């Protein structure tokens, strides 16, 4: 895997070919991401006032912290302004909005080690997104909202791009997760599949500034990285499938995913919310 920082705008196809071969792309100071950082930070400050969002876990009970995070994440996902900014981002990426099928717009807060861990605010262990979605054209766009560090970011394991790692993806069921959450807000059903062996080899900690856009395939093995500092990590996730990539046969490899279902219904067309499942 190469870590490619590119100031030039690539075509959507050229970018997809790089990402679906395992490259990691970073585009610096992208205007839509700068706009998104400003908007998300202001929204976070409003929800957590009078406390600073990165330090609110020190000041609030776990129940109040969890409630405010739930409010923040739902507000962010539903904001028209967020959708407007992401429409601009798709233009920058050269992806036709009618071909863009997206998962939820996720504002993610990860407290430090020892901080409040809630269903919406916790470290995610090493995983491939495709163990869950089973859609191998999935591209992950990730961006820090506040400054990060090498020990407070996301980490990729490039040695596992073509190398299998033992996991329980065949036993994980999104329908069961949804049922469990519907019946119990404190569900113990795992959010994502789990590893059955320890990771080894090279670890790449992603370093980016607010306003930068990081792109990688959902097939990459990756995890949240948190430390024992006082600050929470606030970042943005945007998962997208370009219909043209599917139609042209572009795909990342699958070396160890054994999900029973293809969860293409996760992804909905940006323009009219039509499910990818209905289009295929």
C-alpha cells in the first residue's frame, strides 16, 4: 500500500482504480471538507455547551454524555447543510450524484482510554467494513474534524490487503444487530464482526489535518486508535459506492470475508434515496 498525497483532482475512475487496488489517498485542504469541519465543530459546540466537545467526557455523566452524542449524531445525519456540503464533495470527486450510493453520514466521537465508552462513542477493533456490507466497491472517506495525533486516529494494516485473517464474519448478522438494538438500547450484540487472531506486521497511522480528505477501500483492515490523553477524537465517515464502478467490474479483493448476505440495501442513491438493492 502506498500513502499518496495528491493535490491534483483525479477522475472518479482513476481514483477508484487506485483505491480498489489498496492505495490510501489523501487530498489536502479540500473546500467541502473545510466547510464540513467548520459546520460539524459548531454543531458539536452547541450540543455540548458549555463544555468543549473534545473534553466533554470529563465533565458529564456517562448517561448525559451518551444522550448528547446521540442527539449530535442524529442532528448531523439529518442536517440539510451537511447534504449540501457532501453534494459539493461528490462534485470535487467527479462522481455523478445519481451514481453515488451512500451509507449514513457519520460524525464519530471516540473518547480516550478510560473515558466514557458508549454505543455511539467507542473504539472499534480491527475489521474490514466489507465483512459487514459484502460490497467490494465500497470506498471510505474519512476526515478529522479536530486536530489528531499518531496515537489518536485510525490505523490501517496494509499487510492484510491480500492476506486473510481469522474472523467471525460468517456468524455476524446485521438483522440480528438491528433486532437487538430495537429491543434493548444497551444491546451487547457486537457492532461489527471480530478477529479470531491477533494482528501482526505493519501498522499505518493516518495523519491528516482538519480539511483533508482521506480515502481508502472498505476492504482494508483498520481500527480506531485511542490513547490515554484527555481528548476525544472527533471525525467524519462517509461510505460511498459508485454505481459505475460496479457496472465496469471494478472491485477490491475478498480474501477472508464470509458474510452470508450482500447488504447492498445499506447504500442509498444520494439524489433520491433509492436503495442500491433496487438498482442491481
